[in-house]
């Protein structure tokens, strides 16, 4: 099945949901991205800065690029001129660097706070309490060139569908709570990025409105 057919299959299956589909194009050649673009996809996600920059320079300029991998502070400067959304912000230090680099380009960069919802300790992310303290604290007021647009969470890598569902549900509850509690010009909680190729349907059922899908569109890696 072609990349375009895979895209349309996902769209048909999920026609009752309102969501943004981010095609996880990491490690894929430009020809794959061009085929997806021709089929209508405009949001692409990369997890390596060098690969992201190379693709941005050569592909269509109306693509919305998402940085979905762990981002080191010293790499922010390379993507600051063009990045649409940074998904995996897990520290105030990183937010400050994004703000610094965005200011150099007279931009406001949208960010998602990564929340640790999985059982695996090796996954990155803020705890619920850490994220709440950041959103309700005073540090954000000085960061005029970033906006917190929502949260991203990755569920435990398990076959236990109920566990995955509960992890997604917990993040959705936190998202709803923060939308009520937080009133800050730098915080506009609109996006809840949960769900990948293996669990995006569960994520949408539990309230996700942004899904990151790679293999279901482009085929398996390797």
C-alpha cells in the first residue's frame, strides 16, 4: 500500500475525531515525505536536529515542522528560525534557551511540555507536580518569545491496553485541570499530543487532539 493510501486509510478510520496528524518522518528519505505531502500531509515530525534542518532546507516551505525528540539546549539555535512546534520540553532551562533563540529571530515558538506518564524510568518528562509548579510559578513571565501550547505524553511500551488507556486518561485530566487553573499570557493550552502508530486510536478516544504516526504511514523502519 502506498504512503498516500496509508494516509487516507487513517483519515477515514478517524473521521469522527478532531485532531492534527503529525507524520513521523525520521530516518525516511525526502521522496517519502514528498509523497505524503502530495497526499495532503503538512505536519512532519523529526527527532534529530541535523536531519530536520536538512529536510527543511530542501522540502516545501509551507510544511509545519515538529521537533518530537529530546532536544539539547545547544541545538535549539539551529531550528529556531523555522520550527513550528517543539514537543518534548522537559525543563525550565530548555524553555529559557528556546526563548533566547526565538528572540534572535523575532519569533514566538510554540512548545509542549513533555509529561512523564509511563512506567519506564528512562523516558523523559516532567512529573505532574513539576509541570504544575512551572505553569503556576513566576518564571514564565520573563519568557516573551515562547508559548506553552499544551502537553505531550508517551505511554508505557506494553500490550496492556487498559494501562495505556489509563495513562492517557490521566494526562487528559491534568490537561483539563490546567486549562482551568492557569491564566497566563504565555500559556495557551490547546494541544494534547498523545498517541503513536501503535496506540493512536486509544489516545484519541481518551482526548488526544494531536497524534504522531510514523510506521502506519511510511512503513516500518529498517
